[in-house]
């Protein structure tokens, strides 16, 4: 009888604490992180609704799921969206390294203009869908969780009158975080994301870091200004994109101190890096048999992520040739044409249980493109890495891993077979890489609560308190010149100039009087 009463109380508590959560997702690896949070929210009894457009590439809303989907129409197809993504990747991987800084900058602006057009159509698909907006309004959501890589999540939350939480890896140069979230980032020792600098910069690097930040700030503000009128029209009052973004109650940053260099943070910026990491599960029997056949040499896990579907025949062959020169067995996630130089120690797979392989005791090294999700799985399991970064934050991620002593980075464009062989031999045979990887793993695991629990705690905190405005700094109410104390500096300079002017006038007057007195004395004599 007591157990039945306890069970009834448990159900009552679940019903009372259950809340409605709205999700504004992003594509690619961003969705992987969001899914981890969503699953934990559902496990805790919350009702999760994902608003998604019909052209999505990664969110399969037709499958049975414990989350609810609200699907809205957009005037383009998933094929159009995929072409844009592939063009962006092709530029970043193959064109950008061969172009000058200004040429690549101009080309990137053109590609981003196309992306902004698609993003605008996605926003129109929900903001101007009055029937869907009314339905969402009636659902009485307690919080909206958004990835700001896709704009409009913050606008949707403000339209619905609910608090919102951001989850993101970064914005270029921390522009969103610094300019909209007011997060301090001294350029003397905080390298801008994608600058490929460490926290120990030379004078030249500090100069480049400041220049890079100024360029990104100017570009970001020019780009955001195109959205200012859109946000103002949607809300029916003058506002700016950055002002609305700055209303976020919590920013969940998908890194941690095992990855980041020490830097200042605001109380509403929370590190949740590695929230998708978990202990390894057993491998499929056929894969386990191949892994065990490696003997004492162990295995190499190789994946360039889900986004890169193919490599040129030349690159695939030189990589396969290099892999054939090591004694380890290699499990390679690869979907292209079978390389002609593929050796017997290498096996190709269309998909790999990456987390389970990295957690296997026979894994010696992880060859990765440098995506944050893969890096965190390697950190969690204490596996050293060889990075072949391709695009976005990946080169910068590998700079962090090199600085931590757990990785060797290679250039994809200039990559030769011997480069990969040398890197494999260095990482596998030099025990320092493994020792440093294990050290990072201990840091990642040594936390009061797991990153996933921390992320969900702050989302529930916002739901319980109707926001977290008490954590937002007063900097949000200051102008840019007040924030940098330029008005105070101007007053001090004016006072100093007045004092100097007064002293100069006094000295001049005194000198004049002395000359007059001296002249009178000479005449008297």
C-alpha cells in the first residue's frame, strides 16, 4: 500500500513538473547535440515540440518519435538546400585555401548572401504563418531552446512572449557572444574563433587578432543590419537583430575547459562541451572480430564526418596508400569509389559506431576532420588524434588540440602519403600524446554534474523562474562608448587638457611679468 501511494505521488510530481519546451533546431552536427538535450528533457517528463521546415536535411520528422514536430512549408526544396550546403563545403575545402584573403572574403560574402536568403524564407515560413503562430501561442511553452546558427529562434520566442536559451559552439570571432551577449574577450590573450591562434600570441599575432576581430565585427554588423528591419517589422516596433539576440537568458556553449583556453565568462554563459558523450557499447560481432584481429598493434579509427560524402580519387588513393604502411588495422568511414591502393589492413564502412570504437581498448589513434563532436568523443575516451581539418571551425579546433599536446594537424590540400604515415607513427609511438589525451579525459569526467545534466538544469532553471534576467550584465543597457568608458576618458582628457592649458597660461603670464619687471629694473639702473 505504501509503495502504491509513493507511485501515485511520483506520477503527480511528474505531471506537476512537466512543462512544454519549444525547439528551434539547426542542421548537421548541431542537431546531434540538440537531440541529446531533447532526449534528456523528455526523460525528465517534459513535452518537447520541434518546429521544422519542409526542406530540412537532417531532422527526420516522419519517423515515430517521443518528440512532437510542427512542420511548416518553405518555398524551396531539400535539394536546393543541399546544393547550397555542398557549394559552401566545396568552397571552404577546395577553393578557399588557394585564394587570397580578400578574394576568399568576397566569395564567402556571396555564399552567405545566398544562405541569408534561404534563412529569410525559413523565417517567413513560421513568423508569417498566423495559424501556426496561434497554435504555438495556445500551447503555452515555458521556454524556447534555439541554435542561433539559424536566425529567427530568438524572434519566435519574443513573438510568443517566452524566455529563450541559446545552444551554440561559436559564432565567428565571438561576434554574437561579444556584441550581442556582452561577453568580454580581451584580444590580447583570447584568440578569435577561426583565427587559428592559441592564447599565447606573439605581437604580430595579437595585431592580426585585433584586425581579424574588427573585420568580423564590421562584417557582422553589416550582415545583421539587413535583419534589423525584418525583426522590427515582425515585432511592430523599432529594434535590432543584436538587441533581440541579447535578450537570451542563458547561452549554453558546447565546449569546456578541456578544450578552451582560460578566459573570462559571464554568469549566463555555461560550458556544456561533451554533452553527447557516453560510455562505449559493445561493437557488432563482425566489427569486433576485425578489431580483435589487430592483435597488440591495435586499430586506427578514421572518419571525416557525415557532411563530407566523397573525396577525389587522388586524395582517396594517397590516404589508402599511407594507411597500408602501418601495422594497425584501420576502420575507415568512406562512401566513395573504392581506392585502388586500399590495403588488406583497411576496411571501409558507410557508417561507424564512432563513440563505441573510440571507447574500445584497442583504439590507438583517431583520424578526424576536427569536428567538435568527434573531438569531444576522443577527449572523453582519452584517444589522441590526427586532424585533417576541412572547413569552418575545424582548423581552429585542431590548433586547440595541438596546444593541449594530444594531436598532430595536417593540411588537406598539400597532404602527401608520407605526411600521414609520419603523423601516425608519431602519435602512436610517442607516449606523450596518449598521456595528454588521458589527462584531458580526466578533466572532462571530473565535474560535479555531467555536461548534459548541467545543460538541462539551466533550461529547467529558466522554466522555473520565467527567465534568468538577474544573470544578464548591465552592459546590455550601455551604449558602445559607455561600455568602453570613452565618455569618461574624454572627460579626463578634457580635464587634463584644461589643467595643461591653465598651467601654460599661468607660466606664460608669469614669464611675461618677469620680463616686464626685469625691463623696468634695467631702465632704473
